[in-house]
C-alpha cells in the first residue's frame, strides 16, 4: 500500500492500463481530444500526445505489402493545480492548464477522454468533481479513474493507511455509486479491484443521462436507468443493497473478475 517513489514508477503503473486501452483500435481511432486531470510530471499525457499507430498497405487481393508508422495527433491537455511539476517536453498540440479540477471547469470545450490516475483519492468533494468532469466530456466519452484504497487485505491481514490529503476511504461500490449518479455507464464498463492489491480502477463512458441528485437517488433508480452491471442488480434484488462478495466485472483484458478487497 505504498505510494509511488517517483513519477516514473507511477507512469509504469499507468502503462499497464494504457497498453490495454491501446488494443481497442476502433475506440482509439474514434477519439481526438484527451485531458489528463492531475497530470503530475506529465508522463501519462506525454504518452497520449505522442501515440503512434501502424497503417498497413494492401494489394488488390488483401495481402499486406507494406506499413507506415503514423501519429495519432490527439489534441491533449495537461491539467494540474501545480503545472510546475511537469517534467517532460510535451509537443505543441498539448496544452498545459493550471487549475483546480474539482472546483471549476478547466477546459474550454468538451473532450473525448479524461484520464485520472492516482489523483481521485485527493478530491475533497468527489461527487461534485465527477459532475464537473461529466460536464466537460462529449457523450460516450471515456473516463478512467485509478487510485489506491486506504484499506486492503495484504498478506491475509486487513491493513488501513491514512494518506496525506486523503479524506475518504473509497471502495468499488462507493465509486460506482458516485459515477452512476453522475450519469456514467457502470453497466457496460470496465472495473477492477483484486484481492491484496489496493488499486481500484474504472473505465466508464458518459451517457445521455444528466447527473442526478445524490441525496435522493437510490440504487433502484440507477437500475431503472440501466447504469449498473448485472451482478450489482442481482445483489440489490437479493439483499436490498450491494454486497461486494457478489460483484463480478469485466476488465480491459476481456476477462471477468470478482471484485475483492
């Protein structure tokens, strides 16, 4: 449950997910704008801004006769409260924005992807932050959130750690609730939380549903809108609440996993 020792270690952790996302070629072709919320040293948004793909040439019979490496040329935004942390040379198409991502809109227009790695645990108003982020995304845009839980089973022991500036002990259930209340699709989503690994990760998409009032929106309301997955629906139908031991979710590797602490 340790923090990363440096920005390189953080980026290496991000690459595990970025590499999986990059395999979804149709999705990668469909997007043009990416924002990294809480970009830190900027290594993750550098990856997005310099991403390449291979264009294959075929003959009239469909045989590959050559290939060319091309740039994705995404329009990128590196966003952080302290952009002095950025420690890499970003290309000209990557705009640096200094701003508070949970207090106001920081983007001048909507984006296709918001990437948020190792940042969400510091939000003092996480529900409000997700509402703001939703407002800055195109419909069907992708939101990635990844952060370490403060409580986790490690080597058969339940461990809790209080990190500086982290005021909430999120779990996958609470994250999904907050995402779905804010109009993100947590039914056709990618979710992962492994036993013994503190990291909670979610890849979700913005729907046409407007953010709802968290004070009055129940799990049943989210079921009616089709915003939670089948295992959550079944758990709610059985118990009247979500039990984590019931949860099964798909991850980006196309495998189904039980959600475990």
